[in-house]
C-alpha cells in the first residue's frame, strides 16, 4: 500500500497550507510551551532581588593655585589606586571581624567624574543592606581623610612659613627709607595676600553625600524580563510545534518502512 492509498501526508506532497494546518493541530503543545516559559518568567521575576545603587561622593583635598585654578594635593587617580589596593581591603577585613557579618553582599566601584576632583564610590545591593553599605563607605571616607591629612598639614606648614617670611620682609620694607622700599613693600604685600588666599582656599577633603540610595532600582528591570519572557515564549511555541510534527512524520515513515 503506497502513501496515497494510506492517506498519509509525505514531505513530497506537503504544501505550505498543509504544513500550517499541521502546526495548528499542535495547539496544545504550543500552549503548553507558552505556559512553561511564562511560569519560568514569573518565577524569575519573583526570585529576582531588587537592587539599588548607593553612592558616596568625596571631594579630595585641594587648594587654589595662583592662577585661580583648583588643584588636588593628590590626583583622583592616585587616591583611587590607594582605595583599590589598600583601603577597600582593610575595610572589608574590619567588617568581617564582626561575628554577625557572614559576608559582604555588595561590591565597591570607585570612579572619578571627568574634569572634577570628586570620587564616586558606588555599591549595588538590596535595600536591607543599606546600613552595612553606609558603614563601609564611611570607613573608606575616614581612611581617605586620615591619609590626606598629613598632606594638608605639610602644605599648611609650608604656606605659613612663606607667609611669615613675607610678613617679616614687609615690615622691614616699611621701616626702610630707601628709594626701592616702596616697590618692595607693594610686592611683599601682594605676596602676603596671595598666600593668605591660598591658605583660606585649602579644602581638607570631605564627603558631599554618604551612601545615598538611588531613586530607581538598578540592573535589568522586571518589565524587560517580562517582555523577554513573552518574546521567548512566542518564538519557542512554533518551534516546539515544528519539532512535534517532525517527530510524528519520522515515526510514521518508520512504521511504513517496516
């Protein structure tokens, strides 16, 4: 008995309409595939933790130059290198010494916004971990401040010494009766004012915000996950139907061959 007599459809006489009809007959398989994918998507949405960004901004120690530009006692890159190689590990060890802390559920990312003397310390984690993140960031801020304090003191001492020297020279010029005394007095007076402005402009470094939580969650949003799940379900359902038709045709061909 040949294929026409048995009424079976073979790949040779299969038309596009016939193929679509075969797929539509597999609606139960397509529906089951869509349901499985959507269940997995909903499970992923339910289990996915909602993470927020917690940012600390720190202005490194700086002063104003004679040209009126603000310059750091250290470059932000130098401070970041210290953070990444020393201070972050120190704070991590110190935090883990607490018996109630089993692990640190967040990472630390330090960057320098372009053309600024600011450091941006960022951590991403669940909202429940904010107290731990705030403690960690505060420890980093204190470590930076203590490290730069010596540089600030050295700069202050140097400027104070220069100011005292110019003040003494200014007093000597005022007491002198020479012809060049007035010119020297004006020059020393200007130098003294410049040094005073530089001393007043010194910023010892401090945080402008500490572990401030972002308004919106970070990372892949739930809307994106849901849309991706729907797309995958719509793509896999026809593929599952095609595979089912293929298996059915192979099984039928195998039975005819026996």
